[in-house]
C-alpha cells in the first residue's frame, strides 16, 4: 500500500536540499549518498553536464553523494569551455562537502549556446550550502531554483508499506517547453530510502521512464539537457531485490507512481498550456503501436489547437492515429472523449455513432475542462495498451518562445 506524503525529495531519509533563485538564474543542491542510476537525452547535441554526469556514473560504480543543478543557462553546445565549467561546478561543491568530485552529478537547464556564468554559480553555491536541510521549505526552494518557464514547482513523494517495513520515494522535476524526451524529462531528481543495487536501480529507472516521462509531449522537441537521476540512500533498511517479489513489486509501484505524477505535472504545465490531455490507446498489436498512436495524438498541433479552442473537430484525432505508424484497420477503431464525468462516444467499430449538433455541443463543453481524456481502441483483437500525456497549444506558447532570449 502506498500513500502520498509531503516533502518531495526531503521526505526521503538521508536527503538534504536547498536552492536559490535570482531573476532567471537559479541553483539547487541535493545531498544524498547512495547507489544511483541515470537516463539522458537522445539528442545528438548533448549538453556538457549530461556528458560529465553520464561519464561519472559509468565509471564510479553507480554511486552519488550530491547533485548540483543550475537554471537559466543550459551549458549546451559550449565545447571544451562547457565541459570545464560543468566540472568546476562539481569540484566546487565537492570541496564544500569534502567528498570526491566523481560522486557529484551536474545538471543544467536554460538557453542553449551561451557560456555558463561559472562565477555566479560559485557565489550561489556559497549561499545554498549553509542552508541545506531536510525540511519541506528546503525542498520547495530546490524545486523553485530549477524552474525556467515553468509556472509551478513540481514535486511528489509517497510512502510504501511492506511486510519488511516502510520505505519512501520522492522526486522533483522541471520542464515546461522543449518537451518530448526519449529518456526522461528536462530535469528530474528522484530519491528513495530503500536498499537497492545500482544495476537493479538502472533497470527499474529505464523501465519506468519508458512508461512515464517517455510518454509526455508538450511541443515535440527533445532537449539537449534531458536528465533523470535516481539515488537510493538505503536508510529505511528495506531491501529491494528480484528474489523478493512482494517487496520488488511494491517498490516498482511506488517508484512509478512518483514518476507518473511528475510526468503529468510537466505535461499540464507546458508553456502557455491551459489543459492537460491524457490519451489512452487500447487494442493495439503491440505496446509500441499503442505508444506511437497515443503520442501522435497528443503531439498533433491540430489536435492540440482544437482542444485549446474547445473545437469539437474530433476527426483530427483519428487522422493523428492514422499517420502514427501504428498498424490498424480504420474500419475497426473506436473513439470516445471525456472530462472525467461526462463522456461522448464518437466512433464504434469504425462507424460514427453520433455526429449531430447536440453531440458536438456536448463535446465542446467537455473540451472546456482542465483535463481531457481521449480513449481510442484500435480494434485489432489484441490487448496491448499505452497512455500518453500532453497539453493544448495556445497563443501564449508562441509568445513565450518568440521572446525566449529577449
């Protein structure tokens, strides 16, 4: 059994954090010792902090003692200077903590192609370090520090009860634009006080990322800085391993719950967004087909703008599924749309069920809700399913990104 708790990463035993935000430039530090794992951007233009952090985890045995993350500058496409600055960030924090810098992960987010203000970051480390704490306030300051165009901070934590004892999982994230990751969101840091090996943690992270962060779309762009890191402090004493199926299942459930909630927060807070779109595709030949169709629907600019304008132009959803690459026959698909309370069935086994003015008015009312649920059955006779999350596309998205650096 799991239940939501307050405190984000600081709800996890063995974690301290803090952050500072000065205009658009922020810095967060999270300190926690333990086995660690990471997933990273699939963009071929890879930011310096991603290169540095990935190399550290691949060569240090999968272990971290702290994460340092700055906002306002991505330190991406910055060459050798960028790598030096990323390492300087780690080295400066390592000196404060009196630890080996190979156990310090580095993350950045912000404008691409600009040299990092390393002196400013060093000054901010001096502000953050004395305030590291395990309080809710400390978690809140860390969440705010990594925000860029985000309108709301993003954090979630749960406590799980097992026959072997209780453990916690907590995470924070940032992300609002340049979101359709192939690994994780722009930045996310997740912690648990369960005991788990680095190799199993890597396996769990990859598996759960595919079902959560890899299924969110804001604008279809993959950031150069995407990174999701997880660290296990082991403080709870609850051991997670493949030989104990009950505890492993509870851990997987708790971990996925946190990751899914963070993913939905990111999709809902897409740049300029006013609505969250949740699309579930069932009846696919394969899970890959289900994912392709669901993400195609929430990625479609025409679907996203129709939902923004409460325009009951549901044919755009069918079209988006059709070009997704998923294998199905249009004569077998079914489609319905809901706001969680009211539901409209539009297509059943390839035939339009209702398309009169009354139905379209009902659909228009449903589309005005804050969360829109789209359900499509591909009707293949197979049972593979997937859910993806996205948001509407508004005038404000264009305004934000037309003026991003100016």
